[in-house]
């Protein structure tokens, strides 16, 4: 299993593993700072590979925060494995997610985050944004790193295949093809407005979980995706 490591913004690292059985890549992101933060834990099967990959960047025992978009195996499955190797690490997730699942499932007491809450990592600042049911799950939320203007979109813009670490080309078309095939997004009246609200952020980089990191016009991509979802909701 080959896990690729790329620095997508200063001291922000993307770990990417292509899983042929699934046909997609699984990406996790490390924000290296005084208090390093991992966004997405990977599944349990991925943990040993991801742990080895992280050692190429830093000692995994330094991890201080473990976060994810929503409670699902690729986002949060290995959370307790990470707690096991990082003695000072704390799982931080939205309040709803902590109440519904994480407080029960995590081996250590988690921190519950409010919508818009900012936490200082020492050199990096992460804002938690609650996005219920976007892309799916009542507990769904995203993070935004303010100093690098990086939005971590979780499953938004998921595509088939491994197209490398970076792209400036269209990310909406491949995502819609995947959506029409897999129906992974919870389409509700709130889907498009929630995505449009994300586009209000200053964005230099979109860090996508199952696609290359996007360095093009992130605001336009978010608006285009929102418009397409709004269209699909009408039918
Ligand atoms: Fe998901
Ligand atoms: Fe995912």
C-alpha cells in the first residue's frame, strides 16, 4: 500500500492512498503546528500505512488534535488507534457528533466544538464550521485554516480515480459524475445554501478528501456545485 505525502500549503500535509477496490483515493491532512492537528483518521485498515507516512513528516506521538468531517469509517474509523499512539491527543468534533456518537465511541473524553469556534494551534488557526447533512450525516462539519486560507471539504467534490496531488482544472464535473453514480450527498433544501455559505470564506486552497487538492477558483467551484445540487433537488 503506497501512501503518498505532499505539502499542499505551508506545513499542511496531504496523505493520499488509492484503494483499487473502492476506485477512489482516501486523503487525510496534517496541520503541523505547535499543537498538530489531523483531519480524518482513515479507516482501521489504513492506520498502519498512515502512521508510517506521518513519520516522514513528524513524530505521530506529537499529535494534539484529531478531527474529522463526520462519523464514518474513512473519516473517523481509526480515531482510537491514533489516541493509542498520541498520549496528549484529544478528539475534537461538533457538539451534535460528540453527543450522538463520539462521547460513547472514543477511548478518551472528546472536545465538543461549536459552529464557528476557532482553536489556536500555535502558528495555525482552525475554524470549525457545522454543516449538518453536508455532505452527509447529522454531525457533519468542516474545518478551515485561516492563515493559509485552506478549506477542508471532506467528501465534497469526491471523484473516481487517482488524479495526483494537485489540480487547477474542473473539479465540479468529475464530482457530479460520481454523485450521479453513487448518490453520496444528502440533498435537502439546506444543501445548496450551506455550500454557498462556505464560498463566503477567503479561499486559496480546497483540500478535498477524495480528489486532488484544488488551487483554482474555489469560490466559483463551490457555487457551481451548489447550483447543480439545487437543480437536482428540484428534479
Ligand atoms: Fe463520508
Ligand atoms: Fe470520505
